[in-house]
């Protein structure tokens, strides 16, 4: 294991704008900004928000608005989407929205793109999402690239603001399809291993083997999103992670709720069958005190050879969530 494993990568945040039981969206947005300001001080690289719809426990429906809120309250942190579900939107609208953000906050905006609906089939229909939208995703990405390019200045349809701005585009994915697309377009690639771990290693290999350099990126660049629950002790980290486990259990069973308070880690809140399904889904979750987190993350980074770790932390207690990212930031700074 390399002793400088953490020092050779970047660390970032995926914030799902989770609404806690007993709280509301206003609390969530306040806490998200406070978290962004907190991790900025600890040397984190970027802060991404994900588009979701029709979920009582997730408030990031107007992702672009939230990105502006976070960018406006920070100064050096890169802020972006992890991601915008492109088939839900016309590429021109996305180009104009992110062109506006990049004009307001130069050199600080990332545009991560996904093809999933970010919701259920009924809400997807309400969003006017075409049933063939996923198949059109590669073409929509290229259309968006065209609107953001300097070369489109003589086009009949132009994105103003947006045209000619240096807005990094990322391909997000949880399967090998996204790996092939990111590689063929020469774009950086972020994998959602925090909830879909099964194809992580295969997707990374496909991306690297098939990568074609582009104007945006000369060599492959990868992010793995993982769950991180750090605390002063292993026991406390396991206690904090019970909220997250209950949340994911709700996804598995279809009984979604707002983020629940933590319980003692030995409390019996799921049956063995549910726990087995849950463990498969959250395989890349790092739970423990500083030494355990450091050891396990270093092993993961050495195996995957990713360039960046993006940490998601569904922790009910806001101060504990801040402290979890502080521990991760301190481990990173210690090696730099």
C-alpha cells in the first residue's frame, strides 16, 4: 500500500440535499451551505448536488438553483451537478442555465450529466420525459457540447450565455454503458458506487481502455462516489450510519421516508434478508474512526486507482456530519 495514497487524489462531496425527519427543505438548504463552507476550509475540491424528483426525503429538485445558492456562499470550491438528468431537459436549456452559472461564478462550475430519470415512472411522465430519452442521451450530450462551444457562434441556435465558456462536462454512471460513452467523448467519468457498486471495476477498466483524448481532457480521469461515516470512534460511526442504512432499506422495500434519527448499532431494525440485500447495495461504505477510515479508503484507492473520491454522508445529526467531513479532510491534509 502506498503511504501517500490520500495525497495523490482529490476529495469532494456529493450532497443529496436530504430532508431529515422533523426538518424541512429550508433547514436542508441552510445545512448544505454550511457544509459547503466547512469543507471548503478543509481543502475539498468540489461540491456536487444531484437531481431527484418526487421524494419526500430529498430536496434537490431544482438542482441549478441550489448550485447557485452554494456557489454564491463559497469562494474557491467547485460547485456542480452530480448530476443533471439530461433526458429530463432540453440541451439548450441546460446550456443556458449552466452558462449563466459559469458567468456568475467563473472557473467554478461543473456540469455532470446522467441519463436516468432520477425518479419514478409516473413523475418521469409528468416531467414530459420521452420514453426513448435514455437512448438519445449520447446525442443530447453532443448537442449540449455544441451549444457550449466557441465554434457554434454562427449557429442558428445559440446558448447565450454559455457559448464559448469553459464548463467541464462529466459523464455520470452506474453501469458500463456510461463508461463507453465517457471514453468515446474523451470526458471525465464519475461512477455511482455509493449505491450501485456491482459494475464499478468493470466500468473503470472499460473507460480507461477505450478512452480517446479530447479538447477537454487528454488522459482518463475518474471519480468514485462512496459513502463515508467518520467519527471519533468506530462505535460512534456505526451509530451514525444507522440513519443511512434505514434510508437505503426504505429504497429496497419501497417504503421511503425522510432521514431517520440514528439508533444504537446493535438495535435490530432489519431482518437478515433485508440486511443481505442492503450490504450488496452499500458495499463501498466506509464507516469508522480516523484510522479505520484511512486504512480502508487507501486500500480502495490503491485497488481502483481513481483520481478522486467523492464522499456522500447521510448523517442525521448536522454537527456530526460536519465532523465526519472534518475527519476526512484532516486525513487528507495530513498527507499533503
